[in-house]
């Protein structure tokens, strides 16, 4: 009995540590309030971040209507993109800038629960303050839609949201992957942060986290159909000009064309300045050998 009683403080301490580790992080957005918001600049951030690619309604004619509903199949279950239009009930119209920052950078919902990392907040965590507020300003200008969110189809134990807190403690907020000289920083920012290219082109471990030791070395398609190609020098022999042209037009040096989700990526990058596509190409050409 004494031994059992002696274990009580240990159990309480362990529970406290577990709660601390799994609790969603709070976000102090007071430092964002003083920044001037520019919706025009935010539109470029919106395209670079691929927001419409995942959040527009499937088969929608207007991808500016972010009604959500697209299904993303993974080995952990099927995730459905939520409505992030300015609708006050169905979308994020009632959110504050702090709420938005918490979701984008920390993966925390307005109700204080963890968001699944199917939403690439581990990449968006590197988004600059100015880009964040500009993106917020632009999203206020988009059409409102009343489509209700569809619950994720995720089974036990992955439906326990507190477990995502442990996942975050292990794999979130890890900074940049590749050290680059200053002239490649823009390309790194577009690839590793806004474009979250590693989410598709990098393999994952058993818990679904990116294997940063195999950065951009290709990965199985989460849907189970085919593979995502590697972008490292041993696999991608295109020139920087070829890569930039592909990001603008979708055409490869072999006269093939982008398909699947990559077609949406090309559509987004085609809307960016040529200098941004060239920056991405320069970063990709500078990736280390596996």
C-alpha cells in the first residue's frame, strides 16, 4: 500500500507533463497588429501557399470560393479540407487575426484543439509576419460560402486530438531544412515554407512526419497510386531554366505536361513573378546529393 501511495506523486507529475506536452500552444498576435495589411501582396502569398488548391470545392468553376470538401486519403484516414471562406459560421469569417495566426503557424483551432498536420502548418510556421497579415487581408476579399464542413474520417487512435500534441513536440517547429547562402533564401522560403513542396516530395516516417534526412528524395503517393518524384540532383537533371519554365507552363523538357495535383501547383506558380520561379529553380538545383 505504501508503495502504491508513493507512486501517486509520480503519476500526478507524469500526467502534468503529458498535459503540458499535448496542450495546444497559445498565440500572441499583438506584434502583428501594428503591421500594415496589403491585400494585393497577400494575393501573391495566397497563390504561393496553394490555399485554393486544397480548399476550393471539388470540381468548382471558381477556385476563389474556398468552400472546402476535397478528400485527401492517407494511411491514417481520409481528411476533408474545411471551408475557409469569409462566411461567419461555415467559414472563418468570425476569426480574428490571432485565430488565423494560431491555425496557420501553430496548427491550433479557434476552439483550442490541435489541427491535423494534413494541413501543412509545420511548413507555414516559417511564414513571415508581413506575409501572414497580407494573406489574412486578401482572404477577407474572397467570396463567402455557406457549405458546412465535413468531419474527417479518422479512426482510433488517430482521432484522439491530444495525441497530435505529442506529434508536434517531436516534429514541429524545426526550422529550415537546408542551409543556403543569402542569394538562395527566397527560393528556400518559397519551397520549404509557402510552397510546402516537401509535403509531397519527401518520404515520411511511421508517424507521418517528413523524413528530413531524405529531403526531396521522392515519396509514395499518399493515395497509394504511384510515387512523387525526387527533386535531388541524382534524379532531376533538368536545368534551372527548365524548372522555371515548367513552373510557368507545366511543360517538361520531354514535351510532357504536369498532371494531378502538380497541375494546380503550376497554376499557382504561373501567377507569381518570374523571379520567384527562378528562385525556386535555383534552390532545387542547389539541393545536396542524397
